[in-house]
């Protein structure tokens, strides 16, 4: 806590006395006043820094930084302030947009005839009148779902000549006296992996919908044969990483029985692979097979594990930069931040306007753009003062002084310019890391809903299954059919070709 100080101005008598004594006395009097002003300026500067830091924390949210939306709190974020620029198109469906509505089924599953009501004023017999037509409507509804129990009876016959008995064979899915059929395990796995349903709630859904409560142990164990069934699909996805032009990689934490292992993802718009490792870092991602496997460009949010891969080119997420630049412009009044954000958008917009054969800027144009970006970064460095250490004995802390928030952004824009402007060097490189963020979001939501994983092996198994589900959905494959085929030994193998 800073104690208040009293500023004492010299009296007229003290000034006159110093004037009579000569120049040395006047200089000493002014030095005394300057020391008091400096002593007052230091706590005021600290208060100003603390106030600015407090205002910056209030202005920092999921829209101006990389923190998750769950940390914003209720009513703290102005949802009208978005990074996406307003376009010329109005809200809602655009002209020529094909809507989606129910259409009559041809043929319907079953017809149902509704006889006309008798006419009270009729003189002839109503039953003798023939129908002259009908007005048909098609109603869509879900059928009543009930557990279906089939009694498999293996017939036993005895040879009349030799007396030997011969028994029929039951289907391969009926290995026990009272087993579940081939639809129960895909259904349970779909609810717990594709939809983040807790195990207990999954059993409750079974009791309410199909009038049969599946045990929690059955739901838990359903993922084990599914994990073995999707092994060819998982291997195929990892084998296709080398041909990916842009690979989104991301990492986060996953709480498992008091530990915090690493949860990693590598994805494109056609394939997704998750991996859970006991550690978090570059070595863990290499061990999981998510780094060093591709020859394209790794797109990430400047995380240290992702940014240390030397086997492929690097690209940084521009959406993260725009959020950070907005945060610098709002509470810190850094005008260069707005200029840099507008330039990034302008470069992105100019890419699609270039003829199709060209996938990058011409060297003169690119050099001019990079030079202008360097000038903006340099203006930001000049506008950001370096941290000054306080004098000895005035609450000075150990270590180097904390730099302003703009310093970290400026260092990244300056020292990693090639990764920041990778989308300008090759327009096939994604502009942002939204693909990896979307793929990581559902995996982060699942532990919040279902309570996380009990074992590390279970977390690894969940990651592999979730990657297979995401890949099937990206390639327009029915997810439930893909799970059922994996249980039957015919897993879905992703294709490298685009639809």
C-alpha cells in the first residue's frame, strides 16, 4: 500500500533567501522541489499502470483473447462485437437458396384409408356409394421402439441309421446363452462417444425409450471391441497426413483421475485424428504420430509443442492475432493494432480475386506488402515503451520487469513473420485455425458433460473412436452405420479424394 505524500512548495521568504545567497542556493531549492515531484510521480505512475491493467482485464474475454467462452461469465461479453465484418447481404435466406422441408414419400411405408363421414341429408344408402377419389397427405413420425427378443433355436436331429445327433448353428453374434444383438453395442457407443452422454444417462435412455435398461458395464465395455474394429480406419487416417497441404494441430489438457495428460488433435476438413498422451509437449505429439508426418503446412495457435516441428512449414492462426490486436486497441489505444488487423483482412480478401493458376503473390507485390507490415510493426514498437525498473528500495521486485501486453504480440509479428503471413505465401494455407478449434471443442465438452475419463487407457480409446466418428461425418458417412460396420469387422476406410 502506498502512503500519501505531502508536497511542500517553498515559501516566498525561502525563495528570497535563496536568491540573496546566489545561484547555488537557488539550484538547491529547485532540486528539492524536483525530488518531491519525482517522489509523487512514481506512485501515480504505478496507480496508472494498475488502473490500465485492470481495465485491460475487464476488456479481455473470448472475443479479444484466446481464453475459452466459458470463462467470460454471464452477461460480460457484448455479442454484437464480432471479428467478422458485416457484408452487403441481408440476414436470412438469400435469393435462390433451396429451402429444406418435408416432401411426400414415394412410395409411403404403409397406407391408411379414412372413410368419409355419412351425410345427414342423404336419401340413398351411404355404403352403396363408390369412392371417386381421395385427398392424400403424408405424415412423418417415429415408430414405437421396443427391445426385440429373438429366440434362436438350434434344431437337433438324430440320424435314423447311425443314431448320431446333429445340431444346427446359431448366428455368429449369438455366442452366449442370452447375449445382446448386433445393434445394442453400436447404439450404446454412439450415445457415449458421438453424443456426450454419461454412462448412467445412457442406461436411463434405454429404459425410457426401448423399455429395457442396459447395464452400465455393458455400456462401458462396448468401446473395447469398437476400438479394435476401427484400427484399420485409424491407421489409414494417419497414413494420409503426409499428403495434407494444411494440417491443423492443437493441444489441450484432459483431467484423468487427478492427472492432466495431453489431449492432441490433427485434422483437415476431411480427416481427424485424436491422441491422448501421458505428457504434454513436442515429444508427446511426435510419439502420438501427429507431428513430423506431413510435408505440408502445420496450422496452429503458436503453441510451443506445435511450433517446434521442423519437418514441415508453420502457419499461425490469424484469428488469434485479430483478437489480440482488438484487445490492444480497446483499452491501450494502440492505433497500429487496428492498422495491422485491417491489413491482414485486406491481404486475405485479395487472394480469391487473383486468377486461378496463381497460388501466391508475385515477388514485387509480396515484398511491398511485407515492407508495409514491417513498418506497422515498427510503429507499434515505437509506440510501446520499454518497461522501466523502479529505483532500489521502492518496492522493486526480483527479476526483470513485466513488459506491456503489446510486446508479446509485436515479438510474434516480427520474429515469426513467415508463419504469420504464411497464407500470403501460399493461398492454399488456411487463414485461421478454426478447423482445429472446432475439432477440439467437442472433445473438451465431453468431459464436462459426462465427468471425464476414469483411466488413461479409456481416454486414449475415446480419442481414437472420436477421431473415427469425426472423419466419417466429414466424409458424409452415416456415423451409426460406420459404428455398426466396425463392430461387424468392416470398418469405414476414409478416402483421400474430395467429394
